[in-house]
């Protein structure tokens, strides 16, 4: 068995140059640092046009997104872009956060 194409669990780290919080790990042999901002489809395309690699965050670690994985629907999880210092992701390129459950009012007891 080879250890060249390993995928490791991710760790949270601080980037040594800019001080931003990033996720670090090996994704199929590629050592990578990614930003914490999940991207929508337009955000992923913008990152790719900016020469940044994109990854899907899974329970096992980061999975590098190539053309087949971008076009497919098998990977579910947030899409994260490779870190570039002081790069800000526009609001219209961010994945919207999931809706929160409505607060339960405890004034009246149904029984």
C-alpha cells in the first residue's frame, strides 16, 4: 500500500503569514489549507477562475474537486476554496447558512 495519496483528518490552524484561521490537511496526497467560508456554485467557479483549488469537506477530511466531482452530485458537504491571504469572499459567492429551527415558546402547556 502506498502512502503518497493519503487523506488525513483536518485540523484547525492559524496561517503563519496572515493569521487567518484555516483548515489544514492532506487531500488525496495534496497538502492544503482552505478557508472556512463555504462557497455556492458561483463562488466555486469564481475561485477556480482565480486559480484556487476547491475541496469538499467530508467526515474523513478534504476531497479535491476535479471536473468530474464538480459536475457530479455524489459529494455532499461544504465546498471550500484554497486559502489565499487577505482574500475576501463576496456575500453573493457564499453558501447560505441552513435555516434555524423556530424558538419554542414555553408559555402554554398543551396538556
